[in-house]
């Protein structure tokens, strides 16, 4: 196109072109991710049912495509029996404290602290006080989703 014909036609700056290209990539990425990894969820804990496991233990689950987030509510004295699972676990204590019996050690994890538990490592926990714990599992725990976790329902 000649310079005369381009007159009066606004031209995009390089910055505007880059911004448009970036937006198109983002749209395509969101579209591709939503179709291959499941649905988008936006939740508040108040809207997630608390499952009463026993008189001292309750939990809430949010399950994604490859990860699960569990909010575990333990009353002081609650014991999570010795168990292991194929899932990697991160335990982040929001309130209270949990004493873990793991790998021949006793580890007390307090509010604001995180314990990482590798797959297949036997562990047990005891609530030292009323505790709110966020557990992250990869992959999601099938036994929790299917409610075949009888060791917690006693």
C-alpha cells in the first residue's frame, strides 16, 4: 500500500500489536486448557459440604483434574491412624497444631508451617489442639473421593 493510501488509516504501534498477539495466545490457551483439563471452579469453603468422618474429624474436598485440596477439621485429641497412600501430600496448618509420627520421628507442625509427605510413606497424626489443616494431594485421593477410607470413619 502506498504512503498516500495509508494516510488517514490508524496504524497499530508495535506495543499494541504485541498486546493483541498476547491476548490471542491467552484466549487460545484458556480454550485449550478448559477442554483438556476439566472445568473451571470458583468456590468458597462455606459452600463446600463438611463431611463428618467421626466425632473429632470433619473434612471438605475440592477436587481438580490432577490435584485435590482438603480442608481437614480436627478437634483436640483426634487421631488419624497410621496409613500410607500413593499420593504425594502437602499439609499446611492454618490453625492449631498436628503431631505427625513419620519416618521414625515425631514432628509437630504448627499454624503457618508445612509438612511434605512423599508417596507411600506411612504416617499418623494427632491433633494437639483444635486444628484446621489444608492437605494437598497429587493425584487426588481415590479412597477419599469414593468414601472407601474406613480407617478414618471409626
